[in-house]
C-alpha cells in the first residue's frame, strides 16, 4: 500500500512467527515464510493478513522458492522437497531425497528442474521432478563443495549473512548461484556460478 505521495508504507504481518528462516514473495505479491520453530510455512497477503499455514507438520523447513504456479519448500529433517499450491497450501508433489540427504535451499530453473543445496552434506543436487532423476554434485572445477547454502536463479548475487567474496566461474549452464560457507576459520566465503 502507498500513501498520497505513492511511497510504499510498511505492512504489519499478523501471525505467530517464532523462528523465520526463509522468505520469498509469490507471483501475486503474497509473502511466504518458513518457520523452523513452528515447523510450518505461512503465506501472508500483501496487506499482512494470513492466507494459510500448511497443515502437514514439517520436520525442518529451511528453503523456499516461488514460481508462478507453485511454492517449493525444502524440508531438511524429512529429506524431501514439497511443491505446494501457493493459493491453498495443498501439497501438489513430494520429491523424496533419501534418508541421508538434508536439503537446505531450492531453486527451480526455467526448464522445471530443481537445484538443491544440501549444506550439511556438502552437496548440490540437480533434480528432474518429472523423470525422478538426480545428479549429485560434490565439487566444482575439482574443488570440493563446503556447506553450500543459499541458491539464487541466474545472476542474482545473494551473499549469505556472513558476507563473502563473489567468485564467478565460466560454465556452460548459468542456471543458479550458490553461496559457499567454508567455516568461520576460513574467510573464503563467496558465490559460485554453477
């Protein structure tokens, strides 16, 4: 909402948020919030009122990505990625990753494939939800991955909260950017283009 000058005014969100860990805007301007303590995802209307909270408890929601017709949620504790209807919160699809993979974040490419970071596993996953195929990436240009975290589509440079250096790598596919967190003892945090 704007005032008479057209400036956007802050909106107050009315809901019970405990530990928000990820946010994203939906195509219609609504805000989706993953809440780790509440084990849920809640969507708020642009006016701040609550649209829905998912009814299925999540084990550890950690990443969100919105496409025009879906909201994708990583559930690290259940080793899965959920595709939700952004209007109702209904689960449309579930991509099971296996018991030992813990997804941190997700990006959906224009082709409909998913890039998933699994920071606790030091891996990136490239998934095709239609074919149910998965490519596991454990290194880039011969260097092992170390706790890949946030993902951003194309060339949106999004550093993790600790900051870092931007490291671009020439690649055939420039689908996604990934933040790399090598630990506090190593200041070499940054981005890799994959």
